[in-house]
């Protein structure tokens, strides 16, 4: 069941309405059915990026020079 945004052509009110397949949308203020669907703007929230993994044992960082080439090898 989608939620649509409408603007009433008769009274100018803007509103959202949950629309089922058998629902005929009408303005909640003046009950007019002279409506214009509005372009919906979706809000999203982004989670913080995951922290970089800590270096593992030698050979796990994927350095193209091969194991020990990254300088993270224990001394």
C-alpha cells in the first residue's frame, strides 16, 4: 500500500494519503477529488562507514609485493 502526496486543486492543501487499490483519494479538508499527485522526495539515512579492518598477520593485507612487502610484518 503506497503513500502518495497530493495537492488539492480546489483548496490548495497538500497532504499524504495511504492508497489501497480500491481507494479513491480525496482532500481531507474540502473532500474534493480534484487532486494532483506530487513528486515524492524520499528521505534516507546513511550509517557511518565501517572502520577499516586492523592489519592481520603477514600476507593478509593483499599487498601486490607479496607477504612481508607491506612493512607490517613483525620484526
